[in-house]
C-alpha cells in the first residue's frame, strides 16, 4: 500500500500542465508607428520569451507576467518592434 501511495504522490509532484492562452496576429509592448508598417520586414526565425515565477513547497514567489515574456521575445531579435503570428502558452 505504501508503494502505491508513494508512486501516486510522485506522479502528482512530477506532472505538469500546459495550456494555450491565446493566438495573436501582431502584438507589441513597444510604441510602434503603424504608418511605417509597409517598411517593416519579417524575420524567419521563431522567438521565445519566458517569464517564470518559482514555487517552493507550494508557496509561489512572484507572478509571471505576459508583458515580460513579450519584451524578452522582442528583444531577442535586434531592431524588432513586435511579434507576428504567435501563440501564448502557460505551463505549470
């Protein structure tokens, strides 16, 4: 009985969940001059931005913010001002 309980507890503690929050066509946290949109070029690389909050013994230390993740994804490409055709996921 103890082995089954320990196995179930280990499965619960080691499991994770990911769900899709939204899809977007264009998103930015920067001021973008859309009158110059025809001069923008699209990068072929996929970027990823992550913002994390650590949890220790079921106590959260901070909250992840979507704005920080978007900023990190934009800043990973020099000169970028927005993200195009993306997906936002939440993983825990």
